[in-house]
C-alpha cells in the first residue's frame, strides 16, 4: 500500500470519528451525516478490495 492510499484511509477513519461525535441521543445520526458515513465506508471498501460490484 503506497503512502497516498494510507493517508486516504487515515483520513476516512478520522472523518468517521468526527461523524460519530455528531450523533444525537441514542446514536441517531442526521441523514446528511449518515450518508457521508456510508460513502466513507464504500470508499474504504473500494480502496481495500477493489470495485465492490
């Protein structure tokens, strides 16, 4: 894994940590943040395992 890929994965994890802090009572996440969290998961999957389709 090259350094750019490592930096992207680190950035995704940092973004997910920030999103987790935005949760409202009982883990509810506003839709915009939930979508961003999902997109981050998808991007990480593509980086690690190639195209998921």
